[in-house]
């Protein structure tokens, strides 16, 4: 694991200048995870902005400056079709933006399912619990802990938001950016579906992870954003989830930009990046009032 984290840190140093203050990656399970996805840790792959075949979950904690901390905190789940995570423009850059606004961010590098569909969910729940367990120490309001996800990470975030078993597992808000929502083969992202539940999954598992079917009046307030021309994840994923939220009386915002495709994350090359950030900044302020 030490070698893994060293490689990870080296890649980050290459991408971000030393002044960017990238925190060191920490293991999510210091004593070892209680379950296993079957992937060998020494086969994990780290590129300049993407990690694949993740066997051991870790995270980077971006603590808000106490002088401007709002008390809000968010777990960030980058996307990658449940094969890996795009941890820079869908992770670190987002966490830095959150920090600038007084929000503590935990960028999660969750384990890949590899035939174990409950593994990513376990990791995300553990990350939420970690923030709440350290709320006093890290200046967090335990009732203002949310989750954010991109693409397949958005599916994970929506799963956490609809599959909680008690209040301690429930996020207080959700931010879903061009998310995969459904496992319905007509509308899903096929690679994400196959990696999470398998090509020939039984209908019970398909329905379980079709999160538009799992929304309830306890699903947290949600912010959704995507592009109308998304060719990776059909826009109907977001609209189905939004409609389900409204049917259950859950406050939600849906932002559909005319263009941009899929995977823009926090890249400034996305034409509507200023619009997105302004809307999200305003929404985050409103939900903490």
C-alpha cells in the first residue's frame, strides 16, 4: 500500500504545483477492509489523472480553513465506469473549489466492484461515517454532510442517497453531475452496468441499482447537472431521477446545458463552467440556511 500511495502522490505532484497543497492520500481502512473485491493491490494502475483496478480504497481530505468554514462537508466520488476513477478534474479540482467556499471535501478513491456490487457502496458509506465521526475535530456540522458524484460516481452517490439503512448512512444532500442512474439496459451506460452488476444480472439486481426506482420522501435534496448532447450517459438518466424526486416531494434542481458532451467535470474548457459553478455555489448556500 505504501508503494501505491507513493506512486499516487508522484502523479499528483506532476499535475499540480507544490503550492496547490494536495493532501496525502490516506487509507480508508487503516486496519484493512472487512471485505475484498478480489483485485490484487499490486496490480492497481495509476496514470496522471486516472486510477484503475483499485483494490484498496483511499481518500484525500481537503479541510476547510477554520476562519471561513461553513460546517458543510462533502464526499466526492469521481467517475470512471466502475473501472477506475478520474481523480483530478472530477475529484481534486472539485475539492479545491469546495475548500475556497469553506466546505470540507473528502475525495474518495473507492474500490472497483469486480463482481462485488456492494463494495463501492460500502466505501462511500464509510467515507460519510468518517466525516461525521470527526465532525467536531474537523469543524463539520454532522447534519450538513453530503455526497457528490460524476458519471458512474454519480451512480454511486445516488445509490448512497437511496439505499441508506439508517440516518447515520443518509447524506444530507446530493450533487449528481451527468450521473448514471438506471441499470435498465435501454438507457444505462452499458460498461458501468456490466462492471457493477454483470451482463446477465437478475431483474432483482437491475431494479435494486436502478436508483430512479429507489427514491423515497427521505432521499436528500439534490442538485443535478448535465449536457443535452451527452453521448456517454443518456440524459434520461438524470431526468428520470429528477422526476422521481419531484414525485416524492424532494426539493431538487436540474440544470441541462445545451452542449458539452460527457466528462467535463471541473474543466474550464467546458463552455458553461462558470454557469455551473455559480449555480452550485448559490445552491450550497441556500441549503445550509
